[in-house]
C-alpha cells in the first residue's frame, strides 16, 4: 500500500510538466510603424509569465510567440501588447 501511494505521488510529480504544452501563436501587430516598435512589443511579451520566446517581425507586422499554455493564455499576450500601445490579434 505504501508503495502504491509513493507511485501515485511520483506520477503526480512527473505528470505536471508533461501536461504543460509548449505552443506557438502568431500575433498580428498592425500598429508597428518603425524599426523600434518590435523592441517594445518584444519587451512587453517577455514580461508575460509563461512566454518562452518571441520573434517580432516589423516587416510582417507580426509577433511569433512560443509559450507554455499551462502558464499563460493568448488573451494575456494580446493584453500585454495592447498595454504597451500595440493592440494585436491572433493571425490564422
Ligand atoms: Cu516605432
């Protein structure tokens, strides 16, 4: 019985990282008007807990964000860019 309990505890400890999926989303950020804008957008997204990587393209007016979906949501990211002055939407 004790062995079973510790096995369940072990499974619990191992399963949380397995459930957290790393996802990528592309955000359209039409408000970027110069080469410095991506820096502001990138900084804003980097402050969102759970965001692992951000590639912002000024030419494409988009931000490709890699994030942990157990820690953050796309809504939190679009809010962060909007708060920085660059409203964004999910690009499909
Ligand atoms: Cu700018």
